[in-house]
C-alpha cells in the first residue's frame, strides 16, 4: 500500500511546501539515528549541515539550499531503505530514496525537466541513434573535442567512460535467429533484456539466452522499452510512467501466458518489482512485480529445485564478483556468486562496495569526481583481489570498475556460459 506521502494522486505530493515539510521531518529522524552515515554523500552532507552551530541539530533551521543539496546528492542506490529501522509499516514511515524521488519530481513539475536529465533519461533515443551510427558513434565518443561539446551541451563529464554501441541490437539478433523447438512442459520465461543489453552489450543477452535454453527454458522477448529508472532519476515522472504503462501491458500478458519475467539487469528487476506497483498502481503492475526475477535469482531457483544443468566443461578459476547495490536492495542474497560456485574449481570472492555511478548521477559533470571518490574502496578491493576475472551484474558498475581499475568486468552470465563451453560467451 502506498503511504500518503507518496500518493501521486494527492495534490500535496507535488507541492513544494509539503515536500519540504516532509524532507525536514525525515532529516530530523535521520539525525537522531545516523545509521546510514557510511552509505552515501547525502547522509554525510546532511549531518555536516545539521551539526553546524547555527543549526545545532534542528532540521527546521536548515537553510533551503542545504535541504536541496541532500536531495541532489542521492543517487538512488536504495541501500538506506534496508538499513533504516523506521520504514513502513513503522509509524514514522521513512522511505528516504522514494522521498528523494518525490522531491525531484516536485522540482521538475515546477521548473521543468532539465536538458541534462531529458537526454540522460531517454536511453531509447540515445541507444537507437548510437547503435545506428556504430562504429562511428563510438569513434566520436573517444574524440576530445566531441566530449568537450557533450560536457558543454548535455553535462556529461568529458572524462566519463561511456558504454559502446553495437549493431545489430540484441532484439534484432533475437528475432533473426533460428527458432528453438519448444519442449512440451518446458519452463517458460519472458526476457526483459534492458537498454544496456539492447544497445550496448548484446553479448550479455546472447549468453543469457544460451544458458537459459541449455537449461531447458523457453525464452521469449516481448515488446518492451526502457524500465523508466533513468527518467525517474531526473524527476521526469510523466515520461517514466508512460514507459511503465507500455511495459506493464506487454509483460502482464506474458505472465498470463504462464511465463516468469527474468531480467539480467539489477536496476530493471528492482524497478519492475518495487517501483512499478507504485508508479502504475494497477493490478497488472502488481502481477508483473510478483512474477519478476533477476536472472541469477531465477537460475538459483532452478538449482535449488535440482533443475540446473551443472555439466560444466570449462574452468573459470578465480572470480572477483561485485554485487550491485540494486541486487542488495532486493534482499535476495548473492545469487550470482552462489550459482558461479557450482562450477568445479571456481573461487568466487564477493565485494560489497557501491560503484557510485548509479543511473545517470555518475555521468553528470557536477558529480563525476565525487562518484570516482566514493567508488575508491571498490577499486581498491578489485585491485587487491587481482583475480583474472572480474564480474558484476550491473553494466554501469562494470563501466565504473573499468574506469577506476583498467579491468574489463563481465556479466556473471557470460562467465557461466563460458563454463558451459557455449559459443559467443
């Protein structure tokens, strides 16, 4: 059930005065707790501002600029929600990450969505243009003059490592490949591929399909768009909800066909599970949420049921596995590491450090340097492990790790496909 503070049908959800009142109420609760201080810059800045003599811990005395700074520094890792002892149904009903989204949505409704957030939020447009223009688009993204132009116009930091575009896209490959015969009684899933797989890393999608089919799973790819999180990051709620409605319609139809929805992207699986019922509010959105699984959550379920093929033919050795924040926020454990450990001889070390690039935040000129600073413990852990294989489920975390360490992380599904000896893994 949506609490009144996050009911978008109520006029006060959008009113700046009501939003500021709720922000100060929650900041006061956070100030008396401080459990989340180590998590992200939002909390450090909040407590620093509250501790100055003029404020003396009274959230009502915080200057409006300080209240907003805390909102701007939140990059929606979602970890504070699991740390917080006061989340609903507690009577204080604290949902810090959703409150940050509400504040951004209210600001965007009042002042408009910035060009920076519109461009970073429209992953489908950027992805389509980039893929159509590949490899020229990738060459341009390496040119200093083009990067300076992008920083000036769109606000993407000129030093930020960018994802590469691929042609053909994953969906083009999927629709043109030879049809796989469906075994009677086979397990059935609908793949929510993610924008990253569609435009930037189709090899991850191909590996996912190969592994799932190796395990007797019938895979379909229903019509789908971006999950909506990039728009949500910038407060563009109306644009986000349009994407959500379209996805809910096709994904709910797949569920009614007897399919589970499986996604290789932690942010997308989190969105479908946790945010779709809030953003859409329909029975279909709730149906989608309850039938969505992260890819390795699904594979771990197969293993628990004795249905995972463990006849691996290739060793993988030592793997440093970074567990993304949006998987930790789902409270499903380290399923990717668990499944990789079923490979004989695999040694999987788990790193639980935030990559601090979440969504669009770490791409922005104003936060790039801070993003790299916050991610330093992750870089140090990857370097210290010195494993030949680095893996993470999150494509943006992979980008950040590559930028900070020089390693080239792979998705765990590619590691698993390689262990099977499957092609193109």
